[in-house]
């Protein structure tokens, strides 16, 4: 629990619909956040290479009967709602935000989307946005390769 003299921190998790991102969020919720902290879920969108209105149809195919969230061009992530366990397609950021609010109700959760600009890579955009937002802790998921899983990484840890 945060004491009276301790300032609330701002923790940022890079969010996308991947297993690694879900692992980073789980780590943040279980190890990094305390009550009254602010959690920023940052999603870096790649610019749509198709400059026509039909580009979104091919970017995010939808299954019959599924609905798209309010952000028409965002990616969808199948997320079983905590209430009923239904399989409705929802915006993955909304699903992550609901998970955070359920596990850490006293943490403020903010979802932000930024678009990569021409000439910048994803890492540069993440670092620049975290510096501009003055976050105290940045958490990024790590993809483990098969060789890392079997042999361990360079430090000898798994």
C-alpha cells in the first residue's frame, strides 16, 4: 500500500494483441503497481499503407456475427469478457483495460494510441512517448525464442 508520503507513480506497458504484451501486463499488475498508481497502456499503430477506405476491411477481417469496437481501424483481439465468458470480439485495449480494473481497482488505467511516423522505428516512438509522458517505469514484453527457452539467455537465466 502506498503511504501518505509516497507519490503515485506512472507505469507504462506497451500493449498489442500478443502473448508477450499480455505477459508484460500481468507482470505490471502483479509486481509493479500499487494502489493510486497510474497505468498507461500504450499501443503503437503502424500507418496503414493503403490510403483508401477499403484498406481497413483487409487489415482487420471480422468473423460473421462479430462486432467492431468504436475505433473502426484498430486491431481486434478475441477477449472473453470476465462477466459471462462470451467470445465477442472487442478492441484489445478495452479488454486489457477491463482486466486491469478488475485486478487492480485502485489503479487509474489510461489507454493511449500513437502512430509511427515515417522514418521512426517502433522502439524510438515508445521511448519518445514514455519520456514525453514522464513515466516512472516502462514495461515491454519479451519474445522468447526456442533457443532461449531451451538453452537460456546470455546471462544464464530462463
